[in-house]
């Protein structure tokens, strides 16, 4: 496989990576990248993104949820828009490319489209979401859910580590919680959503490929699990009389790994705490977590049924009690076939005639946006074993250039599809409500 880079793509890729470095300096914690929703750092990266979006030739504004947006009109004003973008917030001790790379690729693609003589049959909008990670308030995807009209009112009462509510933080940021509905888009005002994102996994690197099409974003369920036995003196309680909750939980943890491998799902115990916790006390209760992810809801739920059956078998055999409290559920989000075809066409334009397809094990803003329009994703190789959410997160200049060319071609292929099937557009669409900080 040989890549076919457009002239100038490597230089633009260098600028993208330089801007990723610049965004990486905007942090609340010296020595690491940490940038959370509705913070001073959020305000600063929105300011930087606004400048770059305006430089690309788009009008730009911050919407009522704190997302930074930009718009390039199509053949005539007020056409429905194809959204392209990603997010600018981070986890604690983050890398430089998760989210940011997708935003900066979108800006550069928009700049290329703006420079073309032929306008698109739709508007092109860049969106830099905030609060994809949910690091500050536990409200993951809040920016994209607001755009999709699915912002949950109870989030306003969520508190950060300092006790500040989401609502008060919004007011401090300069937003009006009463206007959150103004961030919502209507289905008829949108064509679709495309997002480029680092893979956050090793599959592209292992295959020595740069790009992939994402067919599905994982369905997930999270549980708080408990094994309960009887605490007792470690020295005085014979094995035959022990009802050791930690031994039972440990047996289940190893079974969870086996079930995950056997079913092709991803099952992770990330937290385990034994009580009362004395070095010479048999644990009477163990609390532990389960994060379960799969390509389909059916696979996810089948794995959970097997885990639950196994847990109850272990508990019965060891005279323990098992309890499971589901804390989170997100159904698998399939990407639209026609937009997947456009992304695949974009990858083929770079010289990869048989694009890989990799389902996303991580969640993305597209999960929320899918409630209001079709979505698709382009994965970009990240090195060092695909490490992400870590300072060692990395991408290469050439892969960035390939992603730039592929995403641009994907947009152009969407345009070809829309021209061939104009019924995909409702025209004219009323203009979207723009937020504060409009630049031209």
C-alpha cells in the first residue's frame, strides 16, 4: 500500500500538530494536561479555536452549551449543515491528541473547502465540543447532548470536587442555563456528522495502517457489584467455616476476564474494595466495579447474563450473597452506511484500497449527535501500542496528513451523494441560532 498525499498536506499536518502542542499548554495543573468543562482553560481553548476557525474563512460563535462552532455557507445561505469536529476537553494527565486532533483536522478541511471555487450543496460547520469526557461533573457528552437537544436538566445540580454546581459554573463562565435549548439543532437543519479521532487502541498500528472506518461505537453497561459474606478472625476461623467475600469476588473477577475473552466483549473490573479491611480479618463485604463494552447490544447483554449467572453460582457455592446495581447504560451506536461509504472513499483516495473497519471501544460525541442526525467516524493510528488518555499519546505527521486528505475527500463524497439525492436536504432551512462571540 502506498499513500497519495495532496500537495501541501504535510505542511498543514505540521501546523495541526503545532496547534495540538499549543492547546496542550492550556492546563489547570502544571506538569500535565488537564482541561475541564466551564473552566478558565475551556475559555482559553475556545478563544484559540475561534481564531483558527475565523482564519479558515468561517464565521464562528460559542453556543449556549459552551461548544465553539464555525460555519461556512454552501451554494446559498441557510442550507442544512454537515457537521465535522470533535472535543477540546480532557481527562486528568491527558495526551495532546484525543479530541483536539479531530477539531484541528476539521478546521483545516473547512479551510480547504472554503478555498475551492465550487461551493458545497450544504453548509459546512466545525464544532469543538466541550465536556465529552465528563471529568468535572460526571456529565459526559454534555456538549454534544445539548446540541442534540438531549441535555438532562438534573445535570444542573451535579457538583464538582469543590462543591460548585454545574449551573453555577455555567453562570460563572458567562452562559445562561435558561438558554441551554438554544444549543439544540433540528434534524432538518443537518446533513450528518463526521468525526476524525485517534483510535485509542492498537489495531491500526498492529496492521501497519494509518486510517480506518468506524462501523459502530460500543454499547456499554456499568455496574456496582457486591459480594457479602461474614467477617471473622483470620486465625480463629477454619476454612470450612469461612464465608470470605474477597475470595468469592476474586473468583468472579477472573471469571469476568474469561467471559470477556470467550464472548469477544470487553469486561473490566477497575475498582475493588474489601471491608472491614483489617490485615487479620476475613473480608465480610467486597464492593467492585464492572465496565462492560461490546460492538452490539446483544453481545453486551449476553456477556452480562453469563457474568451474572456465574456470580450467583460462585456466591451459592461459597455461601455468599451477590448484588448488582446497574449505574450506566449506553446502547451501541451504529454509524450510517452512506456516511461510512464516504469515509471509506476518503481513505481509498489516500492509496488504501481496502480500508480497515474497527469498532470503537471508547465512547465519542457521535453517540449523542446520532439522536439528531446520521454519524460516521474516521480513526487515525496512534502509536506506542495505541495508548491514549496518557501523556505518551502520539500521532505522526504523515498519518495526520493522510487523515486530512481522507476527511476532506469524505466531505466531498457526501456532497456528491447529496447532489445525486437532493431529497436528503430540506431547503431552505431556517438559520440556526448563533451564540455569543460571533466572528467573521
